[in-house]
């Protein structure tokens, strides 16, 4: 039975990974070197903020409700649901996994992720949403030691907080990314210690980046704000460039493509259908293509 651990590193500019290098970010490079990846994926077009992009990761939908999106345009902690934002029922990776009999969990280091607890209360079997990253990591590691859930979502916020406080790509920001690398290493060690989780596949991405020296990331037209990493790693995943394995997707280089055209860049919103595809389940969103990330002919359904 497959297990998927999705990790979102809030505010992770791919330039930080390059600057830290393998010495200071060994676990991020482990995932990159031993999996399929790109450091040139994209956020959703409409927003480069936290809740809109995380909602896309979990639903496979774009942001704008009038165009079939989930409608979550805000980025604060308010008493609302995704369904209210969209104006109709919205499925998520949690609901697809739960409906198939699988167990799910959400661990987030921002309290505003309670949005998802309210939106899919019956489909999330274990949740922890608190403004405390150390506690979040302890909780997810404890859960991984005792449960074999089909899908676990982990959100790590240190880089985003350091970027807002000191500027993105500042020395404090790079230290925060290095600390997150340590936390990811601890989570990987926890997985490695349990034979029942030996087939776990990790999908790592981010909700947005952040420009050098800036304390904001909300300008969706800035390259540094909309460029993010996307990494898939696990025992059945090949090694290489994600775009080379998926010729139906186009590396956007320095561009900001819209949703038109047949060859999209890899986006963080691809996570939802990628996760359900890895678990042998149907797509969360009906609009899907096949994303090939392995020479073993494993196909991953992703939002297009």
C-alpha cells in the first residue's frame, strides 16, 4: 500500500536552495538528487499568497471561482469554508482518500489552516494547526510513528516568517530554510525507521517565493514571487528533471503563463491529483492529464 507525504515549505524561493547548497541543505538535495524535480515550477496565476495556493494544492483547482476555481482569495484566519468561497461543494485530496477508505492527516504551522478542518471535517482524521513549527514537527513525527495513513499533509512556515521579518533571501531567511531542512531530515528519519512506511512517496512544493530583500510576496507578477520548487521522491520514483519526464508540460523559463494553451508549467496545484494518482485513486478535479515521473511507467494524474 502506498503512502503519500506532501510537504509545503511556506515561502520557499528556489534560489535559497541553490545558495545553501548540499552542505547546508542536505535533505532538500537528497530529495532533489534522488527524485524527479524542478526548481522552476509555478504558483497559481491569480495569487502568490498562502491560503489561496494551499487551497489549490489540496483541491487541484485554480483560485478564481467564476472560472471553476475554489474561490479562496483571502489570506487571514476567518470563520469561513472553501465551499462558501466557491459557492458550491468542493472536493479535496482528503475527501477522495477518505471516500476510498484511506486515513488522512493535516499538520500545519499556521493557525489559519483551520480553514481546511472546517471545510472537510469528516475527511481529515487527524489535524494540528498551530502557530508553532517545533510542535507541528513533533506532532507529525509522533503520528508517523504510530499510524500508516494514506495521505499526510505537512506545512512548514519558518522561511515565510523570516522573509516577512527580515527580507526574503536575507541571512535570517537562509537560516530559516536551513532549519526547515533539518526538520525535513528528522521527518525522513522517522519514516525510514518504520518498515510499514517504506513505500512512502514525498511530494514537496511551496505556495510562493519572495524577492531578494522584500518583506512581501503578494505581487503575482514578480518572477521571484511565483517561482517555486516541485519535487517527487520515493522508492518507485526515478531520478531526473520533472519537465524532461513530462513533455506535455513546458518549462516556462522566466515566463508567467496563463491557463490557456495545451502545455502548462508544473504548478503547486498539481499536488492534489498527483497525490491521488500515486495512491491509485481518481483525480480530485475532473480536468486532468497524465504526468509521468518514472521510467517504471508510473503515471500521475495532475490538474491541467
